[in-house]
C-alpha cells in the first residue's frame, strides 16, 4: 500500500512538472488542445494539461534578418548585386503559427523576391541617389504582404550595391567630369565678380582725379620697394615752366641795357 501511494505521489509530481510552463516577458505560447487553438498564454506561469495540450513558443522581440545578395537588372539594364537587411517582429503569435508554416523562412523568401522586383523597376542613378525612397517602398510592400501572418516589418535597408568594374569606372569618370564642370563654373563666377569690382573701382577713380593720382603714387611706391628696379617717372612739363621763364628774364634785361 505504501509503495502504491508513493507511486501516486511520484506520478503527481511528474504530472505537475509537465503541466507547469514559465515564459519570459518577450515570449508567448500558442496553445492547442486536442489540435484546436484555445488561445495565447504568457508571459509568466501557466499550466498545460499533459498529453492533451500542446504549445508553440513565439518570440516577440525584433528580428534582424539579413537578405542574401540578389542579382538584379535595373530598369536601365545594369546588372548589379544587392543585399539588404530587414527588421520585423511578430505582433500576433496566433497568426504567425496558424497562417504560415515557418514565418521566418516565408519572410526571408518574400524579402528576396520583393528586393529583385522593386529594384528592377528603378534606374541605377535613382537607386544610388534616392536610397531612402527605395527602402521605404520595400518596407511598405513587405509590411502589406506579411500583415496576414501577424508580422510587422518596421524597417528595410539596402546595405550594399555591388557594381561591375566597368560601371564603377564610368561613374568615376562622370564624377570627375562633374567636378571639373563645377570648378570651371566657380572660376567663371570669380572672373565676373573680379571684373565687376575693377569696373566699379575705375568708375570711382574717374570721378575723383586726386584719388587716381594717389593710386598712381602708391603703385610707384610698391614697385620701388623691389630690388634692381628702374623707374621711368613721367613729369608734366608744366612743372618746369616757372623755371624756364625765370631763366629767360635775366637774358632779356641784359640785352635791353646793351
């Protein structure tokens, strides 16, 4: 009798241990009773009926999924290899278990096909210069497709675009030509501004002859500061006229007295 009671106690303890389940805060259990869905349990402590109940555990944390590199032909017929990363999480554990066999694998395959489809509709320049628009479009499409599975796609990022060597050289030449064009435009704008400044200075000096003379003397001073320099200084003849007149007057007086 004692052995029978002991066996019942052992069986009761084993039954209790098999019935008790504990889930973390970010985990949920989709419970089936005799194959029928009865609800979602967790987090914390809950009981399952052994043999009768079965559960499928689902995590609710954000999943980072790396999309394998895909061979893509863009709208302008450029062959490239692109990979991306997708961030998603399970919002409805029951749908994630019931509606699809393996939600992670299904999301991976959907991301690959969507990546090829969307990038095949854009030009290479658009992909490289407007990547945010492409990422947003990928996120919207994936989110709509996975909504029936209880999954929320929060972000899609195109990580790397692998270009052929010939295309890399063409883009480098294009960038170099663009830099040269900008340099020429900036140089031309500088010439225009300099010419406008010289014209304004000439007009100002023309209105004030004294300023022109001062500028002339300043230039002579700057030139004279250089070594081994010879200056030819034009002097107006009017400056010597009083001297010449004074020299002629004594000769005139001597001749008159004689």
